[in-house]
C-alpha cells in the first residue's frame, strides 16, 4: 500500500537563485492570472450565449418547423483549452517564460482548474462549506512559489570544500535552467518523488517534496497497546489530557504583537503609494522594513509549528486510542473577541496534526459529536448542567457534589467515549512519571502543568 508523504527542506539560496525564483514566481503568477482573466471573459460570453440558446430552444419546442437546424448549445472552454491558447502566444508575447522551468507556466492552469472545480462543486452542494470564486494572485516581495514535476526532479551528492563537509557528500537539487542548489537536510523517506514545490517565506527558500512511500518502509513509533486518552482543546491550556496533564501553547503572537505594531507604524511612514492609483514609488527602506516584519511573522509561524509538531508526536507516540472534540473552528473565529487568541493556539492545525500522526502510527481516532456536552456532563454521575457558563472554570455537580476543573472533566468524558464505543476490549492510562519524562525529552516540560 502506498502513502503520499511530504517533507519541507530549506535551501541554501544565493542571490542568483533568489533572482531566478523571483522570475519563476512572476511567470507562475502571470500564467494563473492570464488564465483566470480569459476564463472570466469566456464565462461572460457563455452566459449571453446560454440566454440566447434558451430562447431559441423555447421557440424550437413551440414551432420546430420554423427552424432549419437544431439550436447548438454553447460550450465553455476548459482550462486545457486556455492552456493551449496561452502556449500558442507564449513565444511571441512572453519570451521570458523560457528562462525558467516549463512547469512555472503550465502548472498554474491545473491549479486554476482545481480551484474552479472546488467552486462549482461547493455551489452544487449547498450544505457543505462555502468556497469563493478564484481571485487574481498578487505580487509579494516576501512570498511566492512555483512547481517542479517529477520528471524534472534530480538529486545528486556533491562534496563541498568547507571543513568537515569534505568527507560526506551533501544533497543537491537540480533546478531547470539554473543548476544545482544545496539542501540543508536529508530526505527522510525513500520512494518515488511525485513533485517538488519551491517556495519563499520571508528571506528563506524551501523545497517541499511529495513522495510515494510504501507502508512497510515507514518508520512507525507504535504506541503502547490499549493506551487511551481524551483531549480537551482550550484557550487557557491548549490541551488538557484525561491523565491530569495540561499542555500550554507558547502563544508567540501574543509575545511579539507589540513589536509588530511598532514596526508597522514605522512602515506606514515610509515612502510608498497610499492608494491604488498613487504613482509614488516604494522606497528601499520600505522594503527593508517589510522584510523585517515578515521575518518576525515567520518566527511566530515557526514557533507555533514547532509546538504543534512536538505535541502531536507526543500524543501519537504514547496513545493508541485518542478521543477529540469536533470543534467548529470557523464559527469560533467569527467571535472577534476570541479570534486572535484562537489563531495563536491554532486549533485547526493542532487537531489535524494529531489526527494525521496518530493514524500514521496505526492509532485510532474517536471524534465526539459536535454537540456532545463534554464540559457540562458530570464525569462521575452523568448529570448534565445546562446553565454552565464559560466563566465557570470549576464544575460543581449539584447531584453528587463532585468538584473538578471543567477542562479536565471534558477530557475524562471524552476518554469515557472510547470505553463506551467498544473499539478496544480494555483501555489503560500511562504512568504520570513516564508522561512527564517524555514531555521533558521533547522540550515541552516548561509548557506543562499538572491539572
């Protein structure tokens, strides 16, 4: 059985490679925007033609003898048709496209096709999540990406000339129409490389590999048998485990928000166009400060991602059965008083990482119903307290007198769901000492507190 895994590796980029990437980003963006603009024009014509076709069909059905030919239904050109049209004018109108990889101008049409398919499918399925019509891509000095197909991916080892690196060959990736660039890490998975996406994040450049890996070749850290945990996600503590452990998120945005505000105030005073029609040029100091802000945002993103990956790995490594809540994150984000705090904890990404890593290690996920009252139900007698407020951090049961932290109670109730579901004959909890030792090993001990 094949499984598609990905790995993102930083590239040691020099100025020549950065210039090449900016060209490739621009070509990719231009092809996508050209395809979208042409599609919008054709869509406008198609709607007019369809209106005329309906009238002709109505007249034909009423009196078919008046028509010498059956009305022809108009067709909307496919993304492949637009791609062929673009390739026919590329050499004349966009000769600089040939300075970069061919995929920089081909793949955007496939991405556009997928975006349109998602839009039309969501439009038909009215009960599902809403998807907007594709929009034009904007130029950015601090981000961008382009695609390399599997047929163009070539890896090789070269010996470098610096110090200890002389003995072992470093891994290099070949970029079409450019040459070789050095990767800072080894590829962890062995298998067929489907594609590579080169992207920019701030002042750093990355290669994201998509690899087909055989299930048997994946190194799995299987959790102890029949170990189970219920996990309650929250703002105060990011995760409250039914074992009595609270794991707090580092909340990097909260830590650096004042610094970001100060830098953005300085940025607004630099020379730059204030409106869309303003022809004022950007100053060099504007771009320098913009890169500084982007670097700070990248740091925040990396701190958040590091916490999510370590926490998800800890859960997957220690528990074979995991019960989670089905949270409406999008609905929660609409509350503007909580939106920033929710984004700083990143519930959606945290839950996705836990699910993916537990399933990768052959564990099982049990998801509670969205309206399951995990916090309102007493974990001892099962009494439901309907008037429980968000400000009530301690749950006091009027039926049996049980007093417990509301988040801990929610996690215990989720653990009970595993026992009731019958997915395991018997479940057990880990020793507190081994849990804390593993958290300390993964540099999470400073974010942990006993509930």
